[in-house]
């Protein structure tokens, strides 16, 4: 099966799915939707109070990419990197990082660099063209869904491609608070968000 949906407490099943190289795994209800709203609100504060592409005193970062030159993949999105202060404030962020380290990464005994990055695809045509990454050491990318299609936006979806088969996340009832794990070497993209 290309996509498996499991519950957060099904850790043994998750391990089996990762060991079988399941292309996409959706972990339902990983965090409460109220926490998703808190992250969004915090990103709004970063956008207002942090100079573009400069680290704040809290090590927060904000960038707006609108079809940047000298990159391999076309895109329109805002990026927020959350500093340690906010990561420590919200225990669920620590939970996600611990989850990644314990169950997903392949470099268990080495010090790793990680960052908590929030990507916002704005209405009016935010998107990220198809691309992929080297599989290891990341192994599986983690997407924490912060919003709900039909409520927060109308069009735009995360798509994956596995052996020329398209995987459209719209077909799997993904809600705010769900995590999407995807093999990091899969082609993936975000289609246009509310272009009209």
C-alpha cells in the first residue's frame, strides 16, 4: 500500500511501516488543533516583528520566496524557522523532535542538525514545484498539518509521486494536527493555493 493511516499510539505498527519503506504514512491526531493555531499566531508575530531574512534575538527567522532566482525549484511561500525559545515553550514541538529522533532518523548516535520550519502557501497562488531530496539521513520528512482544506483554504494540496503513481493527500482526510511522514526521496509538490 502506498499510503497508510495510523493512530499516534500505534508505535509498533509505525515501526513496521517504516521498516517496509511505506512511501507515505499519516499519523492521525498527533497534536491538538488548538496547538496548530498557536503556531500560526506565533508565525504572524514573527512576520510583523522580524526583519526579512534576519535572525531575531530569539533565533526566529522569516523569509518570503517569490519565484527566487538561482534555485532549482520554483516556489511561492513564506518560511518561518522557530527559535529555541518557542520550541521550549511548546512541549508538542519537543514531542515531534523526539518522535523523529527515536523512530525515523537513521543516525541515532550522531549529533544532528534540525530545525523547526513552518511553510505558508499564501492564497492567490502559493505553491512549491515538484522536487525531491536525498533520502538519508533524514529518512522520512515530517509535515505537521496546521490548517484544514475547505475551512482555511479551498484549493492546493500536497502531492507525492512514487514509481510514477501520483499520491494526492486530499484523498486521505488530513486534518490540522495530523502528521504526514513521507520517504524523503519521493518527488513531492504543493499545488496552487486559492489562485482564484
